[in-house]
């Protein structure tokens, strides 16, 4: 299974996702940040079906609170997981793999919440904007590593390439992959290139930003 981990800029529409799908036709799964889809769900479903690719990340219902939600869309353009932030962690079988999601600061606030975490192959961690300090960056990587070891699962996180927490003006874009034994597959700090990860071999290929 090949996973494309992207760090798009914040945008109203999802043109960067469309470009990534067009430029990477052999990808099985695309992982993107918290809230990236906004309310462009129908378009995202159409893209998943058109490019025969699974989409995993976050979207928003702007009139609701909390507005952020996890989403998983399969190759047929069907939504197979849609969970509101801070609720019980949900899991879905994707391409034969059991996959769950931790949405942004759920990593710190609640971690894995619930009891369906046995035999999980992958936890996806969509993050909104980058880290507001080096200390936060290190804290989140450390916490993700603990989860990987505790649940014996790979965990992958990615944030937007821009934006800042509560308009602080500070943002350190982050993307990472920690293997189930706690070893680092990659950690990205201020490097917003897209990456292709071979799930089986752990090989990482960097892509030119589109």
C-alpha cells in the first residue's frame, strides 16, 4: 500500500488535493490535514472515485460545534467514517488494514478514546496548523511515539503548510511517521514537501510541491 502524505496550504477549495491526485496516479491513500476539505465533501468523494484513491483527513461543518470532523472516503467515493472531534475514536477497514484517527489536539486531550483499538494497523493524525513552538513540536512527537508503542501501530500525522494557532503568527509545519515499535520513519519540521510512504517496506519518497 502506497500512502501520499500532503501538507497543503489552507484554501477554500481543494485544488491542491486534485493536483496531487492527478500527479500521483499509482497512490492508494492520500492523508491530509484537519479541516482541509472544509465543506467540499461531494467534490472530495468525486475525486476519490475519479482517481480510484482512498482519502483520509479532516473536514468541517462550519455551523456546528465542534466544527472539525474526521473523514475517510473509499475508492468508490463513499464515506466510510465521519466522526466529530473529541468523540470516541472510530476505526475503519481500508484496503484490508484497520485504520483509526486522532484529530489534531485529541493527541494530547484524549489520545485513543474507546475500546476498539485491538489489532490496529495505522493511526492517522490530521493536524490543523503547524506547531506554535519547538517545545510543542517535541511534545506532540513524543506523545505520538508513546501511542505507537502502546498500541503497537504505525501513526502518521500531517499539518497544513501555513496558518497559525489563534493568530499567533507562529507556525512550524509538521509531518511525521512513527512505526509500531516507536522508531522514526520520518519527522518533518518546516519541510512541506509531499511524501510517498510504502507501508510495507517503510521506504519514503519525497515529491516536488505542486
